[in-house]
């Protein structure tokens, strides 16, 4: 058991160092396409350079109406409003995404292993998914509010 922990720690440390030494994010940002020319600089930073907005700043935290959440860049439908819940983390959180809405990858930044998700249509970064969500799914999609557009029914 101890070897596994050391090995995993070494792997995370190595990937974190490589990410710091080689700016992969800048390369990845060039492969993603800005479709919405009206995105703010902060939205571009989050969606194309895998940034994060400050917690508790999103107007969507208090959104309670029925409808759908879409990608702010391409308009792809991502979440139903019924999947939204208050996680207390400061970012809009959802228990499940619509089928085929996202592609995922491992993220080793900040010295830990996380699962990052990107819009399947345009490749824009939206956030991270964790295994501490509500009982139905066990998932918590922690989304940057600036990456979403809410469209009521």
C-alpha cells in the first residue's frame, strides 16, 4: 500500500512540474476555437487557458428557474436546471451533465489529481468533476459560472 502512495505522489509531482515547465495550456488554447466573439477577457481566460473565476461571484448561483445551461462560447446545451444544486463551494454545481455534453481529462495542477471537463462541441474548459455530489449520481460538476448561459424554458 505504501509503494502505491509514493508512486502516485511521484506521478502527480512529475506532472505538476511538467505543466509548470512546459506551458501546455498555451498550446491547448490555440487548438480551441472562439466561436462567440463577444466573450469577455475573463471568459476567454477561463475557457481557453483553463482559468478559474473567483468563488461566490457568479450570478448563476441564485438561479432557480427551470431551463437549460449552455456553453457561453458555442451554445451547446450542457445541463438541465433540475441537476443544479447548492454545493456551498461558491461555483454553480450540477449532479449530472446532459449525455455527450463534455469530454474529460486528468488534471495534475496544484499538486493533486482532478478530472477536468471541456465542452464536447468547442473544447472550452468549464470546470472539474468530483465524486462528492448528491446520492443519485455521486458527481459534482463544479462549473465556472462565466462559462455558462442560462436559457429559461
